[in-house]
C-alpha cells in the first residue's frame, strides 16, 4: 500500500495498526517512495545461563596476562 506523507501523518495510528497486522506501507512524497513501515521481527530471547557460560569460556586465559591498556588497543584493531 502506498500513502502520501500528509495522509501518513494524519492517519498514523490506523497505519500502525495495519502494520501490526503484518501489512507493509510505503510512504511517498510527490509519488516518490521515501520510507516504508514494516512489522518488527520478534525479539529473540537468549539463554542467559548459556551466554554467561560462553563469556566465561572466552575469558578464561585469553587476556589473563594483558594489561587493560593493551586490551583496549587490541579492541581498536
């Protein structure tokens, strides 16, 4: 569906309700597409315990002998 800027501004709540139902809406200015309203992808929930375990395994011994300044410099490369 294509909608002009003025109509989009005037009817934004209705357009957002349509997007929430899965519709994609293109906003146009002088018949030229300038933006698109699309539904958000669902946010993935991470396994907190798994992420913590992964972080701990990565941290083990990797930088144990490095100074903080060296770690910062390494992160900038």
